[in-house]
C-alpha cells in the first residue's frame, strides 16, 4: 500500500471504476489536508474527513448511498455527499476546501476509506453505496 505522501500518493479509482486519481496527505498546513489530483484538477479536503466519515458510517451501521455531486448541485439527503457538506458534521459544513471544487466528497473519499480498510464499497456503474468495516 502507498504511504499517502506527496511522493507516494494513494492511486485510486472512482467507485464505478471509470476514472483514476490520486490522494495524499499534506501535513505541512494547519489543519492537515488531503490533496486529491484528478487529471489536471486539484481538490482539497480536510484530512480529518477520513476518521470523521468512518465514525459517521459506524454510527449509521448500514449501507449509505454515496450521492456524489458537484458543489453547485444539491446533494441528496442521507448520502455521504450530503453529510460531507452538512452543518451537522464535525467541521460544521464543507469538508472540501477549494471554493468551486468543494463537492464530489462522495466520489473521491469513499475509495480512500476502502483502500485503508475502513469501509467497503459497491462498484456498480451508478448508485454506489458504502458502509463501515
């Protein structure tokens, strides 16, 4: 498994398997961030999203739809995406940090939790779900 550093990022695929991307932790900023590189687009999320999402999934105790959506689109209620931007989550809003690119939490974070052995994920063409391990 990769170290998750800038020099050795996690190499992941979106839940449907249609796109490849990488993620690494950047500990040089406060608070630490996850840097997600999708083609030429760079997204950033609070690094604590891994532990926070895992805890939320454990609390839910069952499969949760991913519901990935761009920042400009509404997220379906009860999805990982909706939780990742909810005022009720531990950061009190968006886990995404780059204005205009704060969405897609439900697309890029679940495969990381799967890679880290914290969750299992379905890999269908559409309507994927995840649950804590």
